C-alpha cells in the first residue's frame, strides 16, 4: 500500500545566491507519495518522496507529516489544469454556444470540468 505525507516545511540547503534563485520542488501543504528508503537513510531520518519534479528525492523526515487513509479520503483534492490559449478560447466559445442553446447561463467551470473528464484519466471515487 502506498504511503502519503503532507509537506510542512521546504527550506533549502543552499546558501547565498543559489538559495535566492532556487525554486523548491516541495510546496508546503501539498501531499506527496512516499517511496521506500534504505536502512541507512531511515537511520538518518530521511524519507524519499516524489516531489514536483516527478522524481523521488530524499528529504528530512521532519519536513512532513504522515497521512492516514481516512485523511486522504476525507476531503476532495484540488487539481490545477494548464491548457493552451486555443483551448481556452474554444471552451469559452463552447460555453457561449451552450448558453444560447439552453437559453440560460452555462458556467465556464462546468465546461472546464467536462473538458477535464474528456481529456484526463482521473480515478473516479
């Protein structure tokens, strides 16, 4: 079974100019999947998480709090979808057409939800 953690801290180990120009791959409050670690890594209080880079890296264990299955299922997660300007224009046009056909306002968020369901393979609850 997969384990998940919530990020509590994201300080960097860099000093000077490198720290000022560094964008952390951990966001405080975000949930990350935990990967197995070696015995030595565990002894040194590290955990390996898949961060925003998509790769599993070692981080200090105290940067995170473990989440239970109940906490993971308690509230729906938010997702961010990036789409091209062309897609945005097409969705706005589609929303306008549906509004005219139905003779009532169709929200852009409704159209975007339909678009996400069509284009992304998301697990259903």
